[in-house]
């Protein structure tokens, strides 16, 4: 753990997955650096650990640990003053040594990380992106996938137990599933689909179980836009806010 002193104003490297804590601090990941960090209420920064890969969305689980979607890494390129998560030469965003992504549990004090899930039904995750816990202690997460020279992975929406005992695919064939969130009542799950700029929704009949309402596993389209969607959050009144 890097001491907080002297780290105020230090540049973050592709920060993401902010999680607010009760003491006024918050945890976040640095996607390009592969680290988990804590920012104190006074702005000082402490890097807790380096899970490696490319940690992305994060959330506090029922055991108080930080659960992180790790997409397994990117192929980074320099474009002027920008660093982008993609190879400019061939359009791929997976690193040459890519071996899949995973869900990990990170101790919020020591930064120690342990992998919880790497696959579902024998299929390795290609780019876990974001997650949200429900009232029953399970969590929903998206697998965005990767872009290759001539192909693009189809993504999915998954539901898992926090203790690593069970994970299952709820919806597959999505086009860049990114942010995920739950309605205030916990009876609907939302996903922001990046490539299409669509907000999708599935009504729930039980924890991790979607209701068969005739829309199939692809979900109901709440809105379709010409935008490029990223993460999302659901406000107290049910409003869905999409980046």
C-alpha cells in the first residue's frame, strides 16, 4: 500500500468504478495501471494493490470486500496526447497474451485480490465490465467481450453468488453490454449496450431470474439512441443515468 501522504493531486491512470464509502473516502480502479486505489475525503490518494489485468467496474459486496470486474487487459495505443485502449494498427483491443477476464474479490484494506470467477459453463469470460449487488447478496455483471481484427465478441449478462459457488448466463448475444444497474425496488435489471446506444431492461421474478414477458433473453429496449453508451447508475427515484 502506498502511503497517502504526498499523493494529493497525483494523476490517476484511466480511473473507473468509483465506490463511495461512509467515511467520506471512495475506492476506485485505475484501468490502465491495473490498480485499486482509495481517495480520502481530503483528496489524498493511496494505492492499495495491483490485481493486474484491467480492473473495471467495482462494488462493495455483502462481506464488505470490493468486488471487481477485470476485463483481462487491453492493447493500448498512443494517439496524440491520448492513450486509447485499442491497437491503432489493426483495431483490436485485446492484448497479444490475452487469456480471458475474471471477477475478483479485493480486500479494501490490504488490497489483496483473489479470483472468484473466470468462466461460466466452460466459457471463459472475455471482458467483465460492470457489476451491481442485489438485496439478496448476489450480483449481476456484464461481460463486454473484446474486439479482434475481423471479429467482435458477443457479450452477456450474468448473475452470480458472492461466495464463488454459482454463476449463470442470463442473456447472451448482446452488443457491448457495459453498465448494469437495478431499479430501486430490485425488480428490474438495466444494461447499457455500448455499440447500439440502447438501454435494455429485464423484469425480475426472483433473485437472478428474469420474467418471461415475450421479449426473450435480449431484453426490452427502453430507449435507442445514436450515442455510444458506457456505464450507468440508477437514482433513488428510479431514473437511469447513462454515461
